[in-house]
């Protein structure tokens, strides 16, 4: 049979269908994500030991819980430095350094620190709603080590009854290289469960138990990769906005989520975060971000001037961070 238009068109359609089916599950960044996590194996062992020890700790005094929560928020913040879209897939893990012990020396780089405000909210909520389930939503950023620190924070929140349900929001497609997808979340837990390191393995089993009993859920929403900033969510994705409104706190991770919170608008530095959100307020919000793009709010002009004098490109290096909240 001679080749003709209909035959060729049919071939193209059939090939496209098979490719579409195959590529729909293909992540071109998967190997880089896995390699970046493996790079941190020594650091992960140390952090896992810390988490398991505080999870099993009998001293559950308010002061001790506050100290541990603040440590984990800061650990989570600096985990956001591990962004493969900036590093080109290469991460320096500083083997042998205990990141928990290094936290205080990084405090000078946190330009806005609302970690105590977050503690006050969650502590008050746990006292006032003993018979109600407190939901915390975490809008994830990077897979690998940062996702590991997200899980560490979540385990702490669960074991200290600061939350009874945690929902993790992932990307529906491969996006900016290291962005977390559902498969990355499952892979990380499986990797921890099969680890030869006892504390990592125990932590992985804890995480999987939370998934199995429904206390942790992985939420796949297309909105996170659509061309809207978050002030447009109520109109363009009302179901997602309503779901977020069920939570006591939303933790937004990373620079891109921060930019979408602000609409990528070059606000005056001293503008407060509540104003910059332009009506996006489903519930209490905290954003954890190492600064990798040239916009920021909640910072005095004097401080910004001081930083520019020290280093002209301070807004794009990832050296500085913030824990900024809007709490009712």
C-alpha cells in the first residue's frame, strides 16, 4: 500500500498517543533529585536522630516544645537553599556538620523572624481545641533534602499534638527541576524505610504510618503550576481556596511560592505582607523562604540600604532568609 496522507496521519496519531502515555509519567529531573538527596546522607542521619529523640522525649514542657519548633522552622527555612534550579544539580552538603548545632550562627541572616508568632498560634490552638482536629497545610517546594526537613517538621507537629492532620501540596507535573511531585514524596519515605541508618529508618516508618492512617495526605493540585498568582485563587480555583480555609495554618515553602504570594510585584520594601497578599487570606499564613529573587516585603528601608551597601546582589544569593507570617 503506497504511503499517503491518511496513513501518515494515523501513524503520527498512534505514535503521539503512545508517547503521551509514556511521557505523562516521565520526570526528566528524577535522577538529579535522587542524587541530591543521597549527597546529604550524613546530615540526614544527624537530623533524623534529633527528630526521633525529641519525638520520644518525655519533657513536653511549653518552653521545650517552643525551642524545638523554632529550631525546626529554621532548619526547614535553610533546607530551602537546596534548589537544583539554582545550583545546576550540584549541592555541597558539608558532610559531618550537624545542621541543628549550626542554626544559631545563621540567625543573623534571617531578616524577618516570626517563628515565635507561629509557636504562639499553634500552642494556643492545641490548648483551646483539645477535642478538635487541627489541620496544617504545607505547600511544598523542593524534593530531596528540603522535603526531608518538611517531613521532620511535620513529624514534630504530630508527635507534640500541635496538629492532628497535615496535608502536603505537591506539583502535578515536573516543573522547576527539583519541585516535589507525589512520586518524590513516596520515594523519599521508601528510601528512609529501607535505610541502613536506624534513626532514618525509624523516621521513615513514622512517616509511612501517618500516610497509611490518613493523618498525612498528599494533595495534587494543578493550580500550583498554572499562570496565576495566589490572589487569583479564590476566583480561578475556589475549591482549593475553600480547602485551604479548613487549615489552622498554611506553610508556604520557597522563593517561587513567595513570589506568587506577592504577585511578583516589586513592592516597596516596608510594605507589610498582609497588604501584599491583596486579599489572599484563606487562613493563617507563614512563608519560609531563602531569598533568591529581587523582591521582599516587611523590611525597613534602612535595613535594605545596609544590605545593599554590604553586598549589591544580596537578594539573589540565597544567603538570607525569612520566616514571615500573617496571623489572625
